[in-house]
C-alpha cells in the first residue's frame, strides 16, 4: 500500500484517461459513439425523466442516481443498499438495537450488521454468538468483558473508533459508561445472523430445569427463586466502578488473558493519508485475534475511492458520515449506480469492480468489511500500469501521454477533477 503523496497532483480525469477532449484528439471512434450516446440521453432527458406521480420527493432526492441513473448504467443489478433507518429498532430499558442482515439486504450473504445503543449503565447482557463479532465504537465509551478459551478474563474500556473482536463461542458483555453511554456497530461473519438468536445467560437459565441449575451451582433451589424467567437482552443497571477494580476481581487466581481483544485505532498509523483522504487497514496482520478484515476510509469532498475490486471476499460497507455514490459493474455488461449517506449499508460481491465518490461538501467516511483474515484489493490503475503499455493501448485506444499518467502505485484515493 502506498504511503506517499506523489500522485496528489494527478486529476481524476487524467487517471481515468477517458476525458472527452483527450480521446477526441486521438480520433477514437468509440469515444465519438459514447459522446453520441450521452448527447442522445441529454436531448431526451427532460422529457424522459418527467414523473407526473405519485412520487416520494424525499426518497427521490436522497437517491438521484436511482431516480435518474447515469447513461453508463445497464441491465439488472441486484440492490446493494439498505439504510439502517429502515431496520426495526428493538427498544428496551437501557438501550436499543437494530440489524441489517440477509433478510433485509438479500445480496448480503457473508456478513451482517447490528447498530446498538446503550445508556450509561445499560448492559448488553452476558452472551455469546455462533458467529464472530467485530465491532467499532461510534459514540461514547463502554466497558467490555470476556473470557478466553483458557478461562482467563479480559476487561477493558473502549472509546471513539476503538475496535473489538470476539471469536464464536467466546462469552462477553458490553456496558455503557458515563456520561452518556455509547453507540457501536457490530459486524458478524454470517449474513443470516440475528440478534434474536444469541446464546444469552438469562435465557439459558430460564430454559434449564431449576433443580439442575441449583445442583450446578451447589446451592438450594430457594436461593435461585429470583432468577429471570426470560431473557434480558439489554437492561439498565448502575454505571460500573473503576476499571482496575473490575479487572482485579475478574482475573481471580487464573490471572488476565494474554490476548488483546481490543484494538486502539487512533493510536495506530494510517495505512495511507494525504490531502484526498485516509485509509486505515486493520486485519490479522495488526489485530492478531481478528478473522474479519476491515478498512476505515475517509474521502474528501469531490475525491474518489479509486476503481478497484477485492479478489478474496465480498465487501460489506457501513457509511457513517457524508454523502457519496457508487457504481458496481457486474458480469454480462451490467452496471448500477446508487447513492449513499450516513447510516446506509452497502454490499459488493467478491471480484466485482466498483468505486466510491464523495458527492457531498463534507468528508465521506465509511467502513469496508470482509469475511477474511487478510485485506486484499486490486486497483484498475495498478493493473493497467503493470501490463505492457502496447497491450493496454490496443484495448482502450489511449495515447502514450495518457498511459504514462496512470499511477504506477495504488493510490487508493484520487483527487477531484
């Protein structure tokens, strides 16, 4: 991955190498045909785009590239966007949760996401999952606990942009801290995951014969008379005391776990950073316990997360600031463009080319998530600049100056035109 900014001066038009003026000067018939197609589109656009209604102006305004797609879109491409705002919110005393899974976004087969809010003192009760849990803090602070496979405890506090990862079957909890609790995003490596299908401590006890629970704990059944009769899921209690006190008590005779289940994102250097944006890649290379790879991406206004694809896994996205658009190119000459903003989930199937452009006036920030232990991507510029230039020119009818302008190292984020 590049760390330098030597390509900052390269414009997006130069990068793509398909600016109409440059290609027209080269006398390329294909460009003339494309220009004719665009002209035809524009000449009928006002008449063809008219929609007497009924319409939903708010939804149309938020999705301009679906309401009036660019002329380069073609064929049927499955919907690859679902807003968390559409998801059912499960409200309880102490917080709430909402999820986007394959049931909401049919294309999302490998990963699912949960957005969760906990008040100060609010607890996501002791539980575990059959899927791995990757998480990022979006707001506030929380205390997380777990035990490792050896029974040793892990207790820590997490804040803005911190991550955690719990493998399947590792029991854990999350509790909001003062002054205002927290909100975080959970990503699970199973598209069919559901927060309604979790192994919960209270639910387990409620569905185990009381005499068995009493025998297991070595106490009388009378001592267990107040056990909950159903799951708590999220509930309100007091804000916990000092972290060191919890750590000491939880460690017991075994001592603390040697495994760090948390990752301090803000303390790690960015993979790439320049005036166009920033990318932070976190996978098993720098977050040892994680089997889910991630990239945290910031794209400046007008700039572009370059044309690229991922050869090893589908990509699950979460947009948490700004506005952007993305075109996914599928097999069979099909393509579709959709618009994204804060709270939207996106999904791209493995190996399909795409880009993300910042179409707003503020920074566009989003996550790229993969059911893979190592992050991989390949860029169009990287491919073309490391292929014999005569072969590329024969394919795309590009002149030498345009070929020479293509970045030789993967820039990740391109400047605006």
